[in-house]
């Protein structure tokens, strides 16, 4: 009887993240949880997690729990990635990929999907995807935070040639959800125009389904690294309508990483930016000049540059940039 009760709790409670005591039993392949029937002593149970750093990438992309969306966790054009396992993954133009974070992302999504949560949303209809097959390679991975919390959309870079989500948007979305926010990672069509069209469509989708998604649409934020930073900035400057989207409120904050984007306007949203001083793709001085000009117009800004750090550092775990995401969250919260 107790064994059946434990199994039920693990299925209905542990995976959903309800208030059981939870701690890592090993790096990312198992966890330990204390569960107790009413009036009984807690029982320590070890929960296996499906993926480790030794798991092959194709095991993730083909796992039936993800349906067709598993393939979108990694670049659709495989030319831009290398490595057979999660621990070996490398992405073009990116540095400091954290294998532990990669494993945590896919395990978190797997657990939530296995528990019946929707972790991926299409932003285009079947008819639209039939008319434009490239739209089949788009959508939103959802990391649910607190019900009713504000939302963020994270946009990966990849030079508008591919979507480097596993380094540049999925980690950010996971970490934002851990801080209580509802976070989305956009998978878009490569190309500056199509990427912005997809971001505009994604914002409209979230607003349209805000009640079902349990998100607060006020003072939302757009995040992006490299090409994704340009996407966030363009949508902030020109609004979704400029890219075929709905007439919606301006984001409350833009968070940008390592991009040489220099355009701005008097109506730009508050902007946080960070970049490495050793970035051979995006000069930190270009970003600094942009934010100084915006600040002179009275737009709230915050800028950080990190000595010795190259392009594409993502969360910056183990680098001089570690902790930048918490600074960015604080900046966003200051605009609320």
C-alpha cells in the first residue's frame, strides 16, 4: 500500500514541484525526495531522471514525451552544432556552454511534460505552417513560474543563421522560472525579418492566451543574446505592429547580451546590457555608446562589460560575468 502511495505522490506531486523536500542525490541523474502520508513518518525516495551528460542528443530529440518539439531544442540545421552527447554539445559562435545546465533543462522539461504540463506551444496554425513550411520550425518552450507572475520572452542568437537556444535562451528561461517568473524561449525562423515576425507573433500569442497561461502581461520583458538581442531591441523600438503583430503595450524592459546593435529611439524601453571585453564579434564599446545615448534621453539603462570574456557566454557560470542574470532581473523589477 505504501509503495503504491509513493508512486502516486511521485507522479502527481514530485514532478509538479509541490511542497515536498527535494535535494540532489547526484549531479543531475537522480534526486532525493521526502514524502509522507498524512500522519505518518516521511519516507526518503530516490527519483531517477532520464538524461545525464552521457545521454545522446538524439535520445532527447526523439523522446516521445516531447512529441515533435524535441527536435527544436537543438539547432534544426545540425551544421551549427557538434557533439553526440549532452555533455559534448558545442554551438557555433558560443563559449562557456555548461553541460550541467543543458542536462537540467532537458530533465526539467521532460519531468513537466511527463506530468501532463504543456511545455511547448505552437505560435502558428496548421494552415499557416502548410502555407509556409518553415513555420513548422517555430514555437515557444514554456517554463512556468508562479501563477499570475509577469512573463519574459528569451531569444537566442545564432547570427540569424540558426537558433542557439540551448545556450542562449533555454537556460535563461529556466533560471527566470526559478525566480518565479513565467519564461518563454522562442524558436524562430532564421533571418532578421522572419525572426522579428516570429517574436511579434509570440508576444501576441502570449497576450491572447494570458488567462490560460496564467501570466501577467504588464511590464513584460524581452531578453536576447547576440542576434536575439537585436530582435529584442527592434521589437522594443518599433513594436510588434512593425513586424505584422498586434498593437500591444511596449515591454517594460529589454535585456541584451553581446550584440553590436546601435539603433535606438527616444521611445525605447529601459534597457540592460552586458558584453565581454574580449568579444571579437560584438564590441562592448558599441553597446556602451548606445546605452549612454539612451541614458542621455532619460531612458533607464544599466551596462556591464567583463574583462577577458569572449562572445556567447550565456549565463556566464564560472566566469567573471556570473550573477549578471540576477542584476538583470533586479533592473527589470525596478521598472515594475
